[in-house]
C-alpha cells in the first residue's frame, strides 16, 4: 500500500471523509479511507493489518471529546502527541497541518490527545485535562502504535465538550457539526500527504538574533525586573510578533506614541531609535526613559547630525514609514531627504551640489543600496558617504548566508515577521538568487503546497526572529519524513553591546546591596 491511508473508526466518519475527498478541487492523490472500528481493541487489530501493508502516510481522523471549556463543537483538534498513558507518539508535523486547516476556514487547536478505553464518567474529564490533554478518543493511540517511520497525523473534530457531554441530547447537533468539519478537513489531509518527503534542510548561519536585538530584549527584561511591571515600550521593541507577545506576558505595554504613556511611568525606546523630538517630549513630561536604540542605529543618527551641521544635504537611503528611517530623518529634517529608489535621486535639490552626503538604513539589501549610491555619485560626483558601512554587520552576514543556502535549495523559508525590514530583505535576496522564498512567523505559516516537490529546503532567520522558531520549523518538517540538517556557515559573530547606564547603575546598586 503506498499513498495516504486515513483511519476512521466509525462508518459515519469514514463516509464524511470520503465525501470531503470527492468534493476536493484538484487531484487528492492516492487516498484510501478505511473504517477501523470503535474502541481500542478493534483499533489495535486494524493497525496490525494496516501496518503490514506499509502505507506511505497515515492519518487518523474522527470525532472526539473536548477536555477544555474553550473548545466548541465543530472545532478541529490536531494532535501534537497521542498518549494512552503508557505509550506516547509525537506528531511533529502538527503545526503545518493546523495552519493549513485554519487557512481552509476551520477553527483549530493543537495539543495532546489522550486515548482511553471507555466513555468518560463524571469527574474523569478534569483528571485527564490535568495531564495536559485537550481532547480524548478511544482509538488514536493503538492506530498509531506501529507507525514509527511513517509520517502520521491525528485530527479529531469535537462532538462533545465538558459542558455538553457525550451522553446528552446535544450530542446529535455536536456530532453533525463535527462530521461537517471532518468533511472540510479531508482534502487538507491529502495536501499534508503530498507534502511528505525525506529532505535535506540547509540552515543559514548566522541567523536569528543580532547583538542589537539581544540587547534591546534584555533592556526590557531588566527594566521589568528593576522597576516592576508595567514598563511602557514606545513601538515594538524589535519587529517580531513572538518577542513582543512574550514581553507583553511579562508585563510590557507597547504603545505607538508617548501620549499613550501615563505620567510618571517608565518608558523604553525601541531598538530602531527615536527622533530628538520624541526625546524632548519625554523630557518635557518628566518620563523616566531607557534607550534601547541599537548603537549601530545611533551611529547613523550621529552621522546625520554631523553632515547636516557641516551644511550638507543628506540623502537617507531607506524605506518610507520604517521607524528607524523616521527617527534618523528627525535628526535634521530641514537638511535631509529620503531616497527609496534610483528614481528618487533625480528629485534631490541641494543648495550646493558639491555638498551632498548619503547615509543608509541599517537593514537594507546591500546590492539594492549599491545601485542607489551609484546613481547619487553619478549625479553628484563629490557626494560623500558614511565613515564606515551603515548597513550593519548582522544584516550583511544574514544576506550572505541566505544567498549561500538559496544556491543549494528548492525553497527558502525565512523566519521573521512581516514588519521586519531585515527579514523582508532576506526573502528578496533569496529570490534574486533564483530561489522561491517565503517569510513565516512560525511553522503554522508554512503552506503545504510550497513543500510539495521541495527536497532541499533552506531556512534563514531575520535578526529579530527568535532562534527557537527555526528549531520549531525543523521539527515540523521532520514530521513529514526524515530530515538531514546541515549548517551553511558564512561568518561567525561575536559582537556584544553594553547596557544603557540607567540599568547598569541600578544593577550595580542591587549587587552592592546583596
Ligand atoms: S540589525 Fe543591525 S542595526 Fe538592527 S539591531 Fe541588529 S545589529 Fe543593530
């Protein structure tokens, strides 16, 4: 037997899944839906004959009971693991399947599923939920027991909840909602099967956090520790959804403007820097500030001030609306002009064509910026640039690394948030190297259609993306088939930045007290 085998314990479940497969748009590939029978004993017997036939991929799909109150009938639970108390099977591709089911319009939760050998009695829901399981069934663990080495997933559509248990009149409407969800989920299981493969994964190195991002996150953590929650942060401390959510949980409050910060509060300026106007406003309001501006962004600010005071028109090469660009332009608004493209160079109107300087946003694509610099020096041959590169070491290294993996990959996945400039530039760099690339905040963002036929996958990560995200993506891919990973190292980094004096002084003070 090759292709996808879908195990459905009950006749109605098997029928719903077959209908869903038939209604699917496009080819679902080779799929066999097998009715495996009710309960663990029948499931174990079915698993033995299915295992002997060596399916290409295995999916267990049926209805199940929710163990937590936040699940509703019709929700799909994707198993991160399945356990019967003695044996646990990990389903590491769960985030990939969950993301695809969500994009298909289903409400989805990922978490452990427990398999039991009887219908739950009063009080047993709570006991099982206390183990961390979010749903319960009577067949998944034995059906998966012999699946080692075969890509496998489990989904259960919720038909009953702790508030509407299986032995209640609401089981009829719950069952109908669950079967409707199963039908909708069926073609997604086929797409998951089509994405399975053994793969080589090339990891771009360096990747993830740079020294400026590590410092900015540490500043917020220390501020929370030393001042207590809440600590206000103007703008996202770094452009990453996971980092921001983690710090919010710890007590940070992110605001767009200082007007949202109450009097007397502590406020942190983000790694992207602020204009002098924002600093003046904070001083006027008497706010206690800590500056997490990356020292390499602060260097560009200093260059802008120096050129402007020497009478230059400063062309800032960067992207409109980015916080770093807004902060740098604010250093000398009357003497600076934003240049986003070669075409913008024609709009520069210096009072003295012999006094033109150019600076850059730190996270630009090096090859793109070089074209704009050429246009500036063609038009103003005496134009002068920064003393040392504005595009920072971390941006340069990550772009070199993504170029190296793109050359050897069928597909490149870049971990990073949509508002992260340096992560976006990594996607563009990979695509300019001729390889399709996608930006993902996490494994759930990966569309299964991208993976079909991709045997070598490159993974890079922007300077604001946590390293753990890369680990989660590799783990999710390993649930689709054996993964061989290789680090492609183009540079090693040892840059570290010191903390701002406000936090250093308090740290030293508390150390002395101890
Ligand atoms: S990407 Fe570069 S400029 Fe931005 S925070 Fe990191 S080191 Fe600083």
